[in-house]
């Protein structure tokens, strides 16, 4: 007799940074923090979630009215790539586009910091997944004092520049929402110990050597500063229209399930639907259906010829 799986429900609002709340990442869980059946999640709830995302994405793509932007930010080795692979790789690739933002190149530095982000925005009907994003320009740029390389006029590089960028980013995200492009932002919150273990695995496991980068090791020296700035950034830019979710990232199976639930909630809020067919198309389909059911292949070919002639 098969084991009956328990019903899995989580309140994803527990991970949402509410507008106006002061965030301190040191006080927020990095591991699964609810009583939940791991086996039931992996074998039932998560596969069911992926099926629902697949259906909602098909509707979004067919309707071609709204766009959907998912921002993923995290410390190194928090699981951004794995989350993208396990949650989104099964979707129709025609309507899903993943963009990874690395260190800006010379052309990108010749423009404003949002220029390369705007170029990567999805079309209506598409899902755009940003592996890192415009938030690099208020985090990494600040940690390493790279603002001097942005070619900004010196009079604009002042003590208020980060508050100014927070405002610019919020204005931009609100603008996108007001034009039918929904934005959600997910911070994968990994612990320092778990990050150490994952970085060590990249060294010890030959199959993961390709993931290793000395830059990841070097960045660990700035751990506390990153935590401080991410806390400030999430506090300053989580809004009702473009919220931040702080997702525990120490347990990969749980991280991916929570992300799937966040995506489902956002797509349900968009509420895409397959477009209604015109009366003419419906009549043509009804006629095709009748001919197929009657086995009249010749008539089907004639109708196809007639439709071509009509076009």
C-alpha cells in the first residue's frame, strides 16, 4: 500500500519583506524554518507546482499582454543557478529568457547603469529571469568602491548617491508595473557556514571544479559588509508593487519549493488566460473536427486549400 502524502501548504508571506519594514538579515532564517515533510515536497508538492507554473506560463505566452520579471540576488554559492535549473528549465524556452549580469563591459560603462538592464527586459508574454541584476550597482559597486569607474560627473558622486539610486530603482520598477510588466525579487539567504561547505565542495568534487572561482573565496572576506548592504537595500526597495522575498537557501529542496510558490502566487495575480478565438476560427475548427471524426481526409485538404486562397 502506497504511503499517503500529507497536504503541503506554506505561507509565502512569511518570506516577504513588507514595505517599510527594517530588515536585518542576521535575524532571518537561512534554513527551512517550518515543520514540513521533505519527501512529500520532493515527490508530490514540488512536481505539482512545476505543472502549475507550466500552465500559467503557457497562458502568459499565449495572451502576450503582460511581462514577468524575476530578479535573483544572493551571495556566491547560494544556489541561483540551481534554482533556475530546477524551477524554470522545464518551461517553454520560447517564452523564458535567463540573463546573467556579469561585471559591466566597456560599452555598458559608457551608458547609465540601467541601460544594460533595459536591453534585457522581456517582451509581453515572456518571463525574464535576471541572475543578478541592477542591484549589483548598489551592492558590489558599493562594497568595492567602483562608483568612480562609472564615468559619472563628479558632482553627482556624493553622500546621497545610494539613496538616489534606491529611488531611481523604485521609480523604474513602478514604471514597469504600470506598463504591465510585473516584478518580483528573490534574495536567496544562505548562511556563511553553508556557503563555506559549498565552496569547499567545488574544490573537492572534481565534477564541480568548473564552478570554482578565486573571486568567490575573496568575496567571503566582505561577508559582513554584504549582509549589511543587502539588509539596507531590501529595506529601501521592497515595495508592494515589486516586493523582495528573503528565501532560506541552506536546504536546496526547500529553497526551490518556496521559489516555485512565490512564482505561482505572482502568476496567479497576473491571472493570464488563453486568448478567446474569433467566431470565424471557431467555426473553422468545428468544421475540421467534423471532417476528422468522419475520416474525410480529402475534404480536409480541400478546406486547407480554400483557407490558403482566402488568405
